[in-house]
C-alpha cells in the first residue's frame, strides 16, 4: 500500500513539473512575440510619412505663396551636405566596428592573416553598402537638431522635406541623379503637410510643431 502511495506521489510530482515547464514555454513565447512586434514597429519608422489634412484659408494662402525654387535650391544644398556628413561619419563607425572585430579575433587566438582578411571583407562590405544604398541617415534617426541645418531653432520647408519625403526622392536612378533632387510635385507634397502643422502661421516649424508632424506619421 505504501509503495502504491509513493508511486502515485511521484507521478503527480512529475505531472506538475511538466505543467510548469509548459507554462514557462508559453510565457517565453509570448515575450518573444512581443519583441518581434516591437522590432517591426521600429523598422517601420523609416517608411512612415506625415499625415496632414485639409488646409484652412490662411494655410492655403501660405502654401500658394511658397517659393518653390528657393525650397528646391535649399533642399539640394542641405541634402548634399548631409550625404557628405553621413559618408565620412559612416566610414568612422564602420572602422570602429571592424577594429572591435579584430580585437575579438586576436583575443580568441586567430592568426594575423585571418584577422586581416576579415578586416578586408568588412571594408569591402562597407564600401558596397555606401555605393549601393542611400548615403542619407535613416529617417527614423532624423531628429529636430539634425534637420535644423542653420541652427536657428526652427525648420524651413526645405529642412522639413529632408524628413517628410523619401531619403532618395530620385529613386531608382539615385546613383546617377543630380540636383535638383525634387520635382514640383514632391515640393508640393512636403508643403501640404508643412503648412498644416504650422500652427502659429510663421511659415516655419517649431520643435513642438515638428513633433506633431512626426507623431502623425503613418506607413503608406
């Protein structure tokens, strides 16, 4: 009788342990799913664009009076300067990453030849990325300070358009594209949302007005 009771107790304990493991698996799966959703949301930021609405009479007047040629010229200057900054800054980041990889391989006991080959592969990949991909900063990382090129504490239409429009407006011929980068239609597209979020009507966006535009961004 005692033997039978002990056997029953062992079976019950085993069943409880298995149930606990199953519960942990379910909880872990839920957490992993949440992580994946968060990652998707972060990656989607680069494809999210501002959503405005109908312009009122005053906003429409300022939109109609917008100097589109001046916007185009300023956009071209800013975009070229930003691309140059990203090219030089991106190269420094890549070299730092490669240096870290070299240190790790040396610590692990890798040969000098293997280390140099790995570094060369990294440099080759970096060069390929720079030539084949946009040299502009991802839109999700463009903050107010980055866009405010003249540091006057407000954004012009041209400064705003760097974020409000795709970073490669001339795609797919971006590698051969020359200024002007924007068409009249693209300038109008940026202007529509710009003047919608220009609440005080001064034809510039303050940091709070830009944040409102950023908060409105939706993936097409």
